[in-house]
C-alpha cells in the first residue's frame, strides 16, 4: 500500500509541475494490480487502530460547505460560446466556474 501511495504522490507532483510525459497509463496499472498487503502491514494497521485515532485531527473528506446548509446541485446546459466565456471568466478571476455562476446569479437576483 505504501508503494501505491508513493507512486500516486510522485505522479501527482509530476502532473502538477507539468512533467508528466506519457505516464498516465502507469497509475492505472498500479491501481488495477496493487501490491499485496503483507502481514506486517496488517499488524501495523491493527496496532494503530488499537492505539486509537484522534478523530478531530483526521482530515475531513468531501467538498467544503459554501453556507450553513448542505448545497444543492443545479445542472444547467450551456451553449459552447457561453461555456467558453464562463471558463475564461473563471480563469480571469482565479475562481471556479461554479463560483462565477453563483456570483452572477446572486447579482441578478438582487437587481430583479
């Protein structure tokens, strides 16, 4: 498992730095055929679990909330020109496409 974790970390760093040259297939090969889990690894995991986990210190998973309530997904269809304009605006604002849509919708609703 450590080999898989190491490979994924190395792969993601190379991808982030733009140094990933034709290696995309390798990660799938590793994930399809991961190295076997050894008895030693199982013993380490069991010892770790027996010692207990600091639950508040564990990394929270999932997307961060954008408000007090759980956000609802609203799928929309965009023509290619509007879709490209949305992507350009998000890049220009150093934001996400979703955030640009939320801001535009909030501004429109306030003005109505």
